[in-house]
């Protein structure tokens, strides 16, 4: 299968979760014998922080403006499938061009589904418009559950399917390293996540100065009052994620507000931390049990009063049982290999549905 992907970024993991998602998925997809071309808008922010300028598993090319995509018109037209990602700059124009040029399956890969839908409800068409959705044969969504039916019923998607994020199990494994922190969080600053981070990490840090905490990620405002026992790291590259997770007794997961409302929106942080053997404490949202079972594979918390008893519990055996159970679950169902096989099946089904529809239209017009 020849696949062309027009995504936000593959070359830079700085300040976004798209690059690691695409890297894991497309590396596994290529291992299944498929050929991938990734087209990335050449933006200064990512150009200055490229940590994978030459991926070995696919071809990576850059373009300057949407019109620049016409350079790859023949390859887009000859591809078995073309997949446009969320948050692509000028995504509506890019999507329109992709739908016009592609002769194979036209797919949209939404790594931000609840955010996308919230934007559409406000008339914000930053990277997707309602008019484009029916033109995508397949809508791959980071969110499952009722959202899929909404995409098909309200927005006219021919096929909305859950394609959750995943973990590269070869890259994310437990690392033998000293435990530096009792609880850590890895994530770019987001205004709607910050109140939850405040409740679940900063407040516990203030109440338990003898414990050690860490927050890693860029774009945090200068005015945040960080307790003295919270270490700040501006950026942890993907190659150092396993060591970061392994250095924590627990990893915190915090979910964006739109994703909490939609439910069924697991973060890649869940998969990566669990694969590295770090047990996870998370905020609550519908559908989390479809990924990890609360109480045995993941712990849920609403505030400091839930987090502190976990961190102060001296029973490391219980912690280790939780970590082992979560790792088994992730490796059994949520690796990049699982997602690549799912994507392959979805694209094949979309091709079958597309050809069936076209045949029916031709018979009707004959």
C-alpha cells in the first residue's frame, strides 16, 4: 500500500504530541510492507527543534505553502490512500487539495477530536470545515465512544472509526535508573489542564514538602508559583522519555477539558508511562476503563486528598503489581503494531466501501 500523510509534523517533537504519534504508527505501518510519504509544512518553530529530520521508516518532504503541495500531485494521485492530519496549517485548503488530487482513499486523522468538534461548534475552521468531512472516506479519531456516531450523524462522515494513540514498545521499556521523583508529569502547558495539574501535583507538593515532584514540558508561563520540591524541565526529548518515566514512582496523567467532556480519549502518556513500568495516577473521564482498569491498572484522583495517600503509602509491592498489570495490558492491546494493523484494515475497508458506492452511483445513473 502507498500512503501519503499530510500531518502537522514528523520531524519535531517539540511542544506537540503529533510527532511521536506519527512516528510510532508509521514506523509500524512501514514494517507491514507499506510505503509512506510524509509531507510537512516547513514552519520555523519546528525547523528550529527538529529531532528527526531524516526518519528511516518513511520519506519526509517539506513544503512552504498549500500550493506547494502540487509538486507532489502525481504521488498524491497515485497513492492508495491519502491521510490529512489535524492542526495542519491551512488545513482546510490542504484538505480540499488532497481530496481533489487523490484517487485513492481520502482519510482524516484527528489527533485532537474533542478540540476539533468544539472548534466546529463555534464556527472555528482552523484546520477542518464541516463541508470537508463528507469528502473524507474515513475519519480516524483519537476519541471513540459516542463521538463516532456524532461525526457520522451530524457531520456526514461516511465512516468514523477510533484510532487511539499507541506506544512504540521497542522504544518505551523500563529503564534501570534511580528514582528521582515520587510523582512526575510530562506535557506541554495548556490553560485548561493547568487547574488539574494544580490540584493533582502542585497542591500535593505544597502539603508534602518531603516528597519530590517534576513537571516537564515547554510553554509554561513565567508567573506560575512552583513549590520548591517541584523540579521543572523545559523539554524531554522522546529518546529520554523511558528514563524520565522510570525515574518516577508514579506518573500523572492530566486530560484536556474538551477530551474529558467527550470521554474515550486516552493520552499517549498513559501508554508510554505504563510501557515503561511507571504506574499512572489520572484524572477521571468516561471510557478510561476501556484502556486501563481503575484500581488495578490505573489509579484515579480528584484532588490532593486522593493523591497524597497513594504517594505516602509505603507498600511498594502494591505499586509494582499495578505497574506490571498496566504494562501487560498495554503490550497486549495498545502498541504501534496494533494500531498499524487497525489502520491497514480501516483503509482497506474504506477502499471497498468507496468502490461499492461508486459502482452503485454508476448503476443508478446508467
